[in-house]
C-alpha cells in the first residue's frame, strides 16, 4: 500500500523546517528507521527516520522547501496494511506566540529604518553634544543639519565633497547608507583584496539566528545590570585543585559550573529569574536547565545542561564538555538544545570585559560572563590587587523588576565570593 | 488630434466658448474687422457678428471698465489688451473694481470676466511692445493670473478662465504664438487653474519657469542632463494662485532650486516663490535658491544683441544651475 511520510514533531516549539536533502532517492529500498530526509530546523539539522520497511516512491517536496510539522513530504510503498500517519498542524496556541512565516524572515519594514528604534537596535544613540558640536564645526546646509539630527550623525565624521569641503546632502545620504549596510552579521568576514566589497548572503542557520535575535530583542524589553565579583577565593581554590581534578577525573574544570551553582543558590531567594514567560503566564521553574552558549564556526548554539540542581560540579563540567564537542561536530540532538530555563553566555573566553546579552526567549534572563582581570580592590581599608569578574545580567523587564534582578545578581556574586560556604554540598 | 499653434489654440478656445455660451463676447482694439493684430480673433466677427466681437476705441480704461460693467449685469466678457505695455491706463478698473468686487460686496457680486493680455519679449518689439508686466497682477489679491506655455494649456486655461466665476488676467506670450505647435485633442477639455505641470521629473535640482522661459529652461536641461545633472522641471502655468504644493514637494525631494523669470528680478514672481520655499521647506535645502531673471532696467531694449543680453537664456540657466550644484 501507499504510505504517506509526514514531518514528525521536531521538538519543543519547532513548527517548521527546511528540507536540506533527500537521503533516499525515488525507487530506493528503505528499511525501518533508515534516515529518509535531512531537515534543518531553527537550531539543528535532523534526519527523519522511516517508520516502515518499503520503497521510496515519490518525493513531494524539493530541497530548500520550508515544510511545516505534520505536512506530507513523500510517498512510500510498504508491504501489507499499515496505519497511515495522521497529518496534523501544530497548534498555534501551544503557549508561544506564532509569528507568521513571511514575517519571520523579512527585513525590518522600511518605515522602521532610520527610526530611533532602528538606531537603538544598531547601537547608534543620540549623543546630542556630538551632533550639535558637529553641526557647529562643519559647514553645512539646512537639509544636512536636519539629517544629522534625525539620524544622530556627528558631521565631523564625514568628509564633505561640496564647495570648500562643505558637507552636502549627498555626502550625508551616502554616509547613512554606508552605516546601514554594516548592520549585517558577517560570519568569517575576510578583508577583500581586489573587490571593494564582498556580498555574503545571510542564509541557513545564520539567518535563523538573525531572526531569533530580532524577535527576542524586539519582543522583550531588555535591561542589563552589571556587578563585579571578587573571585579571589574561587581563583585560588581552582588554582590549587584544577590539575589534581583533571588527573583524577579527566575533566579540566572551568568557572562556569561554579557560576551555574551560584545561580541555583541565588534563585532560592529570587525564583522568578529561572522561568519562562509564555503567553500571559510566567512559568517559574523548580528545576534548572541552564543554557550555555557555545560559539561554533559560523554560528552560535546554546546546548542545555539539564537539571543542574541535581548534578555535581564535575558532572556539569563533563556534560558541558560533551555538549561542546557535539556542537562542534554538529551532532546535537533537538532535546539537547531545547528546554532551557536560564542561560549563561561567556564572552570572557574571547576577552570581553562587558556585554549586554540578548535573552533566549521565552526565558527571562541571561547572564553574561566576562574575563577575570586583575584590578585594584579595597580590602580592609587597603588597596590590593584582586581578580575581578564583571557580570552583565540581562532580564525581561516585563516580568522582572530592576531591584529584583540587581539583588539576584548580588546574591549570586556573594556565593561566588565565598565558595567555602557551599562547595562541600555540591561536590 | 490635430497639430495647432499656440495662437490657433487661443482662437479655437474663443470660438468654442462663444458657441457654447451666448453670454460670452469679445472686446478689444482691432479684434473685429481686422481680426486682431496677431490674428487671434480672425473670422470671429464673421461668425458671431459685431455685437459679440466688438472693436473698441483706443481706450484701455474703457475696454476694462466696460467689461466690468458687462460682467456685473451677467455677461461674460473676454477683453483683449493688445500689448501688456499699454495696460496701465486700465489699471484703475482692473485693480480697484474688477479685483475687489467680490470682496467689497461680501460675495454678492462677482466679476466673471477674462482679460487677454498679449505680452513678452524676444520679438524685436522694442520698448513698448515687449513688456510682460505680470508681476503687477501677480501681487494683487482678487485676481487669477495665468500664463500658458503650450498650445494645449493655452486652450485649456482660456476655457477655464472664461467658464470661471472670477476675473482672470490671461497672459499670452507673443513669442510663443507661432513658434510652438502641438497636437491637442479634438474634444472639449480644460486645464485646471492653480495647478502647475511637472514637465520633467528629476532628482538633483528643481527648475521652475513659466511662459517663454519654459522653452529656455528645457533647452538648458538638455545640456545639463548630458553633464549628469538630473533636473526636475515645473511649468507654473497659473501664477496666482500658484501651485505651492507641487513646487514645495519637488524642492523637498531635490533640495535645490533655480527659478527662471523673463521679467526684471526685483519684486518678481520668483522672489515670492523663493521666499515661500525658504519659509516652508528650509530644512530640506542643500544650497541657496537662485534666480535667473531679466535685468533690472526700465524696459526691454530694442537692439537685438541688447535684447539677448537682457533676457534669460539656456546658457545663463546652465551656468546658474551648475553653480548651485557645486555649492
């Protein structure tokens, strides 16, 4: 009989995928569980296994096609009578706001370009003193002054091509266009040699990331609070033990498992930080699935260490390493990248001293971890050198108040600064 | 569709309006038996008779004043002033009576009349046959002032003027009478008063002109476009009330403007256009608004090289546009 192959559920919140390639050609014999087709979803590529023995009869969709979960994608010939898979649609009211497909991938609407929000999104902010200073310092016409104020431009940054170096309207429009054009994520940017520019199409995972970022950034009113931890105690503890631990347990422990534990302890007093905001409900989680952002060659992925509250530091460290390896090899499973309740992103490994991370919706908080640097600190009235870690905690201001987040971060830092008070309980 | 000259278009409009409405009559010097010094009314007396095509004495004040009276008793006079140079004797009737009638009677009386005024230079006409004098009427509230540059507009605007309920000074440029020719529709049409025509779209600079200066400007644009300057060109057509919206929107787009006027610079139509642009869309300007105008001398000289020196032309326009573009 003919059996219709459908796109099976691909994981929490995943409603569609893109056909990457067919792994069974038309006419190929197929065994149960043989991978039929590779589908790329928001976060990961999955292979859809065959539910039956038989022959691949016909592909209903071509590679590159976007298919919804539950849609028919192929016809197989199978022996005997089997139950047809039922086509279905992912319920739009699955707790997440469903953004229509075409809207998801569209560039910001034209009326958005050049607005205050767009500038904020691009990191361009109104520095009135600079703008007015530029207007005073540079010979310009009324239209140039208007454009400078509307687009937050310090005219001193432009080289004028008008009469005796006057900045003209054309100069400003060119500058604005140039500034907008750099607002594109450029993976593996290579300085061009002969051509004045290189155009890199933003597709696949990169495009999906871009779209996620935009959705998170524009749905969630982000606030980032900063606080510093004096890591002296933890740094010296780790220094003493890191080699021993590696010899005994085969894992080189970093600070992240400690930070994960500190989050868990601090959340006892501030439970709303570990939650998801879905529809009109805040789902405060009693377990800690901590997303840890891992940079890959062309993208970034956030594998989730499940139930950190039940795991030892070593277990967390080990799992992080495994997930990192899988991310590198591109073999992460859907369930290993979904279900996070709070996230950590470590820009410190690259040397960053501060960042304002974007929350992974529907979570409500993400902790930016930065480089530990030697800084002067005051201890018992004396200025001494101490290893300082600057944290940036972004939170969803719709549901988390500023004071709440600030106190949470302080509490977490207190745990990190005094590891002796809790270390024994988590080893 | 038939190709007609500017003056033929005027004759057609007069003929058709007289056929359409028996209240329409013509009055002016030499317009009847002689058919007009430029032959604008040729044949009309034969068709409509001496009572509707009246040869007036050499008295501009009578032509204007008599028309005002006729308009007040319900007729639709179309008067002709043979040369704009000689319009001054009629000024009292035009300014004090015709222009102010609707206002001073609180709208109870109107002056539905048209005065055709033959105007303009570059015909070797000398001091008293070359003036344009449109700015006197342009500055007078209560009047409508038009100055077409094409046969189509000449016909359509004259019909609108005759059919309207208010006094119109209809300037017709004598240099254009037989030098422009175009196909116009056979069927009845009008051109709305108060609406400028965008003759050419462009993005770098807005050029504005009316009357004979439209030809000069188009000639200049040919050169400018070859040099890579994209010009938008607006023919005002109606001087009062002038089409602010079309001109301001264009300048908002291009941020630069050059205004061309045949008459002397001081106190002219383009002074008003320029001031309004500055008042309304200052924040869009990228360079000073510049004008190309006739010289500030009492009247257009007779000697051809002097006349050429006095009047704006394509080279002068190109020079000013380039200066503005370089700013």
